């Protein structure tokens, strides 16, 4: 994936210690299968180790990409202050919406459908 390559992106900022993040992660897993090849869904971890992230993913059956942001560079770039935060980016690389807090499967799918229509 590269910005502007025509693929919409959903960035979900999360951490293993964040209970609301844990609630919504199965929604992102389901959406990653539902929209495979149509949208990039990426989990951006907040400052935890790759081992912690990998262990969590394995324990919870998560297969979508979970990225390490050990130095908080991506978190800071997007101004993330609260977890979870989800950023919806259109096929031109433009941030369309930022949602703070837990989102439901229905809301996630609604926002993704909106990105795919643009």
C-alpha cells in the first residue's frame, strides 16, 4: 500500500491495555475479510513492543496488519490523544473522518462503504 495508490485506508490506533480497543478489534478483523482487496485496514499500536503485539494477535486470532509504532511517530503525526481512534482515508490519501472511541461493526462498515463510493 502507498498513499494515493487508489486504495482507501482505515487506521485504527490501539493498545493491548485499552479495554475499548479490545471490544472493537473483532470488527476490524471481520471487515478485513469482508473488504479484502478493496481497502487497507491497519492497526497502529501505541508504543508497545512487537512481541506484545504479536502475542496479542495470536491469542485473539487477529490476522489484519498490526503495526508497531514504538516511538509514537505515527500516533503523533495523526495527533492521536485518545484510544481507540480510527482514521478513514480516501483513495486519494485525504483524511475524511476521525472517530474517537469504540465503533460498532455497523458504523465501521458504513464508513468503509462511504470510502469505496468516493
